[in-house]
């Protein structure tokens, strides 16, 4: 009997490729997808994609969806409390592992593993330490299709929001930008590929500018972060 696992689904390309590799490995029984949602706007945290499109993804992928709703700007304490409650409920259903699409952020992996260890679960990272240039080309070669829904203006300008990722997109990226956006340079919505029963259809809406204050704890980082979001409308 295979161990049961929850899959942390962001709706983007890294999640899609990690899920593909997990299914190919056939080592776990994936019980459901888990996605963090902004409760007020009903959109995926950071990616800005509306829940209606997330639900279409889950239906096409063939997995139940657990939506973890977060307040508009949760404190770390609020986030930990909601996450702990959610994961404890998941663990009570004999789920022993939690799968992520993280690639090389050591601090983030340690944080996830520490939180899981506190409730007796283990983390799984199918993409860990794989070269990100190799990953993005493998993603495209497998036939996945994804669109950029959010860009951080610190790294990329507005013109990258709403672009389909292809070979030209990769060539156009500045040298300081990771090809998988692993440092938070951009986020995506994957709408087709080998793990989907059918493509997710949508229309491209407006590009919206959002600003967020920089952490007050960083004395050298005053001001605000600017993000550009491309709204996707479910068809």
C-alpha cells in the first residue's frame, strides 16, 4: 500500500511539473490538492488567479481540492495557526507526506519541513536541486502550457505579465532572473499539459498594478514592492 500524500498546488508551472514527476514515480497516493486562497478576493495567494479557474484545474487533473483560506494580509502567527489546523485535519485522514514544487530555496524547505515535523509528517520535493534552465525546457518539451499571471517589478517590467512561456520568453529574461522564477520574479497559471484531461479555457483580462509595503524589519528596505497582475477570466 502506497503512503498517502497531500499535494501543495499553486496552479503554476513548478507545481504542474512536480505533480507530473510524482505521478510518474507512482510512490504516493495523492489524496487531494491543497491551495492557499486570499479569502477576501477569492484568488490564489501571490498568483492572483481566481478560484473559478483553480477549480477547473482540479477537475481536469482529477483530484479533490482543499482551499486554505487566509485573511488579506495574514501575520506569520495567523498563517501558522491556519496552516497547522489545516494540516492536522489532513493528517487525521492517514496522510503522511506533503509534496511541494520548491527547487532550491533552502530556508523555505527547512521551514516547511520543521512545520511538518511538528505534526509528524514528511515533506517531499520532486524538483529539488534540479537545474532550473533544464526544468523549464523539460516543462515545455513535455507539452505543458502556462501563462504569466504576476511579475515583480523589481525584476521584470509590466510587458512580461500575460505572456505565454515559450522559448522566446526564456531568451527575453534578464540575466538576473531565474528561468523558473524561483526567487519570486514571476508566477504562472498552467492551463494544459500531459496531466490534464482537458485544457483550461480562459480569456485574458486587464493588467493590474498592486503595491505592497516592504517588511518593516528590514531597515535598508524602505518603500514598497510593485507587482503587475494579469487577470484571467474563466470561459
